[in-house]
C-alpha cells in the first residue's frame, strides 16, 4: 500500500513538472518566442499549377498569365476551405453515380458533374433569387423544360429530373455556342446574356471575355473542383472509403392516387417523415392531391422496411389523429 502511495505521488509530481514546462514554453512566451513557434510549426503552401487543364475536352490557355492567376485563386480557395471541399468529396460518392449515368445518356460531358457541386454543394438549397435544388433551377426554367412546380410538388428537388433538365439546357447552349466551356458559363448568366457580351466584345472564347465577377470566376471554380476531386490526396484530402457518404439501397413505390397525408406511406413502409422527405424532397407538403391520377414514384430505403414488394393502397379512412382535427 505504501509503495502504491509513493508511485501515485511520483506520478503527480511528474504531471506537475510537465505542466510547468508546458506553461513555461507556451504560457509565458514573449512576442519573439511566440513568433518563432508559429513560424516553426505552422505552414501554408502555394500550389503548383498543372501543366495541362481542360474542361469537357476543351483546353485551358495556360499561356495567359491572367488565366493562370484566375485558376490559382480558385484552386487556393477550394484547397484551403477544407471543410467545404471535404464535404464535396464525401457527398460526390453518393450522388455522382446517378448524375454521371444521366449525363452519359444525354451526351453531355462528364465534367458537368462538378457543376452541381459549384452551384449547391449537392444540397437542396434555395438561392436568394429563388433558384432551387442541386442544379439551382429557376421556376420559369423548370416549367419551360416540363418540371411540375406547384404548392405540393416541386420537381426541381428531384435529382434525376433536375439533372435531365440541366442536360437539356446545356445541350441547347452548346448548340448555340459550339463550346462546352461557354455552355457552362451560360449556366451562370444565361444564354442570351452571354451571347450579348460575346457580340459586344467580339470575342468567342470564355477566357477572352470580360464578364461580371461571378461568371468570370465560374468556370475556374469548376476547373479547381475538378482538379481537386480527381486527385484529392495530392491536395491533402485523405478520405477513406468508409468515410464517404455512399448511396443507400432503396426501392420505388408507385402511387397514382391522392394521399391525404403521407403518414400513410410512413406507416406502411416503416419510416418517418424526415426519412420520407430526405429521399423525396420534391414533395413539399404533407399531402398529395392527384386529380389527374399521375404516377408519382416515392423512393424508400430498404433497411427501413421489409415490405418493399407490397404496393401502396391508400386507406379509405383517415388516421385517428387526423380525424380528431375535424
């Protein structure tokens, strides 16, 4: 017992000495010492510019110093905004397979998978201007390309349908400009707006145009995100496979009738409202009027239910909680 007490006393003494040493080194450093510690232990590096860059197979003119500096700015911002770029890498693992498949089906270069990262970070956000979803589609544009947008349903949040609309827009822009780089720039400022600037300046290259600050940075952001995500370890991002947000196994439930409350779906397939909304963000309300008997497809995670083979038949009666409100 005496030996144990002595050992404890010795350990406490060592801890005390260590604490004093740490305090002496860091707690009472003068300005010169503090500056030296900072210089010796903290480093930020400038980044080498790749010898070749391209977007959708179209070369970037790296012999132009202003082009190099514009790209360098975005490369630095996205490398040293570590939390955002780390989330880009994690989220891309879940959503890129779906987006890539639709891009291929529509003949749009795969480099455009980076566009929704730049637009929204692959999150279903709403911009101050009212653009919605991964692809940041305005209401007028969505309706122009056939999306359903009303109080109960907003298909701009539907990843597959919104991606197809983006493809249609980009192909239209490519037909207008003959350049995927210009098509990408037009996604930010509009086909007519970009065309007007090209005619005014008598230039036909994105890299030669003098554009508003947002569009002037837009393609360089795409290039920087592409560069980092294609070789993340070279920029200090080490993400294990198990740390990525991988796709979840799901099944689809087709509904061609009205739903007075989505609690029916939740109860049927063993999920809750939060899960239903996550997988079906296009559903904006708790009910779904469907006077034209349109077929809607609800995505349900498999792990949440063992009833994936059962069709959905809305009950005639309402839940008791709903009845009590009338």
